[in-house]
């Protein structure tokens, strides 16, 4: 029964995981670009652009977004506050993936200013170096804005025609943006609430993420153990790559890695040599059982020498999640993704304490213990029930060991149809172990 349940949930998960642009753990997740036409002058138009990271757990990390679009006509940017337009822009990212071969034609590329930008170049909510936390972990900082004034060489603007540009891109691996659509004009409150303004026209562009497009290879794996069995089930061999494979270099434990950090590029992982070759391993240990509660210890280990993961997070799918009673040294937030099904929760670090998962080494791990209330209707240690159905780290799904390798209760017989005597024996054993 338990196995059937696990297989069923795996089937469900697989079924819910189409390859492109949809994450079953964050079904509404998106980054929205909002284009507000604020004012039309004789020959220019003032536009305010905002970017909101409406994802539950995926951040936009350094080097940050590089926003681009194509103009419908011969528009040009006259000036800009809170961000800057780079000349033509760097198209190598797109050339490499062959996504937008003509990206450099008529296409401005905008980069964010750094937080210390001169006061005269700032606007409200600007200048974040392109970095946007998810709205769960950065409820006050998940959005950014800048302003620009647009002119055209030929036809003048009038308040009757706003032609929104197209082909928006965030310049971030794995994201693709849809077409702009006109929405009811935004309302703004300015001057600390003293003045209300309204945009003349507003367009929204929705961008979504695909893990497969961002990185076809996984970046995280899960290992398992339990108090009732000595076996530690490791991450599956070659979860994220294989040692010795071309293009997958690694650093032997004890050697000092050489890290080449190029400016304006995300650091390439430099991983410790392991049989799984993942930058991140999540270990789930079923630690103890009490009469009404059971306890799990989770350890997240960083095997990447090139990166400190700030604002890291874990999303866990487990049928007992709704009965989480206490979480030690991590923040916890239940996620209600599908109406009444509450089997998913998010764990993340406590600010200034363990919200940065340090680079590989002695301090490169974070740990928590979680106390669950046993829900008598569904709770069991049999057949792997106590292990998570799914885990993701920073929004990327982790590779799990196959269910038939999970640590097993001693003498609980094989999966499928345990003999009645076996069942009784293991129930007695369970009673002995648990109480
Ligand atoms: C984008 O995310 C927001 C916040 O979750 C949601 O309200 C909105 O419907 C999403 N947009 C789309 C097009 O899914
Ligand atoms: C805006 O509309 C005016 C009048 O209809 C037209 O002359 C002009 O070419 C249009 N401008 C743009 C930028 O499309
Ligand atoms: C998007 O780019 C394509 C190819 O460069 C171009 O043909 C098309 O007109 C652009 N769309 C918009 C709305 O600018
Ligand atoms: C457009 O985007 C803004 C900002 O994300 C949001 O508040 C608004 O609801 C969106 N409008 C529609 C119709 O989706
Ligand atoms: C990670 O943080 C530590 C401590 O702040 C710092 O010494 C180290 O250089 C950082 N590593 C990377 C790769 O940024
Ligand atoms: C899940 O959570 C929602 C919101 O807290 C609640 O209304 C619902 O009853 C819960 N469902 C179950 C099965 O516990
Ligand atoms: C577990 O959570 C569910 C839903 O919130 C609740 O109905 C049930 O009583 C809880 N069980 C225990 C043992 O706390
Ligand atoms: C512990 O679990 C492993 C993996 O399922 C299994 O092979 C082994 O027999 C179990 N050990 C005991 C003592 O039951």
C-alpha cells in the first residue's frame, strides 16, 4: 500500500512535470515586467519600467538581469534614471544558445545600477545591481524600477498611440518572456502619499522559468538514513555528472581549488570530487520516534568552492508536512499550492544566522531538526513513507535515490505483499522500537 502510494505520487509528480516553463512546486511563479507610459510630451514619452519577482523560491542572483526588447519603430532612449542602456549589448549569451539570432538589431540592453549609484541617477525602488530575491524571502525587495524618456526620429508620439515594444528578455538563463498585453493603467501614490498619479497606458509582460532550459543537468541530490537501519543511502551515482567525464572537472578533498571569477558572469561551479558530483547535497535523516511525534534532521552540504548561496531555500514535499510542529534554526513556511492539498513546505535560513550557505569546506553546511506530529491515519515508518517525496534547493529539483533503495525497517519483508505473520511481527517490532 505504502509503496503503491509512493509510486502513485511519483507518477503524479512526473505527470505534473512537463519540460518547459512550468514548475509544479511553483505553478504561478513568474517574473512580471510592467511598462507604464507616464506622460507624453511633444516629441518624447516618459516610461516607468518595473520588474517583479513573483516566484516563491527562485531568486535573480548576481550578475543580475539584463533587460532587452525590440522597438516597433525607430524609437531611441533619450535618457534614463535608475538603470543604464548598454550600447548594442552583449549578445553572446543568446548566440551561444541560438535563441534570438537577431537580438542585436534595434535592441537596447538595460542593466541595473549598483546600490551606491549617485543620488542624481536614482529613482524610487531602483539600483539593486540586477538582483531580485523571491517575494517569499524578500517581501520588501522583490521588485525594481527605472525610468526613461523615449524619442523617435520620424513620427511624433500622441496620446492615442502607444506602441509597446516586443521580444522582451531578462537576459537570464532559463527564462523566456511572453508578448506584452495591455492591462488597466497602474495607479501610483507619490510624495509620501500626498499625490496620486495614474499611468496613461500600462503593459504587462510575463516571463517564466524552465529548469531544463537553464541547466539540463541537475544541481542537487538527496541522501537518506534512518535510526532503524544502519545503511546510509547515498545520492545516486552521477546524479549531476560523472567524475572523469569531459567538461566535468572536480577538486579532490584537501586540494585548494583555483577559482576564476569573471566579472559580470555567474560563477561556474567548482565542485569537490564525489560520486554524485553535485554542488549541493541534502541529507534527510529520520532521527527519532516518540509516542506522538517523530523527528527528522536535515543537513544541506555545499560541495561548490565557487559559491556562497545567500538566501538559500529548500522546498519539501511530504505527506506529513501539514503536521510540522517545530522547526529548529530554520524558517518554515507552508505552501498551499493546490487548493486543499497541503503537502509542501519551504525551509530557509534565518537572517544573519544561517541564511548564507558558505562555500565548500568545514563551514559549508546548514542543519535543522524538525518535529512532526504523527497523524495516526497516515503515519508509518514502513516502505519509505518517512522520506520526502520531492526536494528542491533554490528552486532546482534534487535527484532522489530510487524508492526500492530506501532504508528499510529490519525484517519487514519485501515490498508488495508481506506475509501476515511478517506484518504482525513488524508491527510488534514497531511497537517495541517506538514506545
Ligand atoms: C504572476 O504571479 C503573480 C503572483 O503570484 C500572479 O498573481 C499572476 O497571476 C502571475 N501571472 C501569470 C501570467 O501567471
Ligand atoms: C502616432 O499617431 C500619430 C497620429 O495618428 C501618427 O502621426 C504617428 O506616426 C504615430 N506615432 C508613432 C510613433 O507610431
Ligand atoms: C521580434 O523580433 C523579430 C525578429 O528580430 C522581429 O521580426 C519582430 O518584429 C519583433 N517583434 C516586435 C514586436 O518588435
Ligand atoms: C500587471 O502587473 C502588475 C505588476 O506585477 C500587477 O499588479 C497587475 O495585476 C498585472 N495586471 C494583470 C492584468 O495581470
Ligand atoms: C564566501 O564567504 C566567505 C565569508 O564571508 C568569504 O571568505 C569567501 O571568499 C566567500 N566565497 C566566495 C566564493 O564568494
Ligand atoms: C490546507 O490548508 C488550507 C489553508 O490553510 C486549509 O483551508 C485546508 O483545510 C488544508 N487542507 C488540509 C487537507 O488540511
Ligand atoms: C495533521 O494536520 C491535519 C491538517 O491540518 C489535521 O487535520 C490533523 O489533525 C493533524 N494531525 C495531528 C496528529 O496533528
Ligand atoms: C536497511 O535498508 C537496506 C536498504 O533498503 C536494506 O538492504 C537492509 O536489509 C536494511 N537493514 C536491515 C537490518 O533490515
